[in-house]
C-alpha cells in the first residue's frame, strides 16, 4: 500500500503534522510519501499571473497523488478556513486539473488547540475535496490538541482514541493486503 500524506500547514511545529505522523504508525508496512507544503511555495494565485502559465510546483503536487492507494491528511485551520499556503496550492492545482486527488480514497483529519478541533476547515474540506477527486472515506477531528495528545502516547482521550482507531480499522478493511 502506498500512502501519500500531508498536513495543511507550513509550520515547522505543526500539530497537524504530529497527528499525521501518529496515524501513520498504524500502517507500519505501507510505503509513505510525506508532502511538506513548504516544498510547494508558489506566487499568490491570480488570473493575471495565470496568464503567464502555471508554476512547476503545482504540477509536482498533482503528480504526487497518481500512485497513491490512500491519501491521509490533516487540515490546519486559520481563522475558520484553510491556511493561506494550502489555499494557494489548491487554487493553482485546481487550474492545472480539478482532479487533484486522482479519485483516490482519503482519510481526512483535522486538529486544533481549541475545542472545535478544526471543525470549520474539516467541513469545508469534506464538502470540497470530493469535487477535487477525493473519495473521503473517513474523517476524524481531534479537539484540544495540547490537552488530548502526547507525542509519546498519542491520543490521550479514550473515546477519541477509539474513534481514531475505528476509522483506521475501517480504512484497512478496504484494502485486501492489510488486516485491521
């Protein structure tokens, strides 16, 4: 199984990256490609800039999903929406080809320090990503990250840990080469 994973932030201390890395522990035999959005910096999208052609980074981001069996991502939330960095990538990539995620299954997650767990960006992504070729097969939101997560112990809240594991087990059940 080949998993392409990313987090919707360019922060070097991203809590969404921590959630992604924690989740990948449940797929020890998978081939994993990690996409760091910092490697896909592009000018801010505009129709005027588009007339000059598309940045190579938009094509590169697109290509990463072609060989994926599963996409795993955790969306960061800034002011109740996508981060500016992710939104810019999404804007450029959607102009190259709206089928960004290549009709691949996706485990869509979000987390935040607050009690809503990135719920606003999760709702936005859940509604929009299928239009970009994602088959969102499971979602998971982790609220109050700094209280409910430990890098050594993972998800500390028992109910949330069970929900997270159940999502992973469901995903694994969709692939014949992996047992839950």
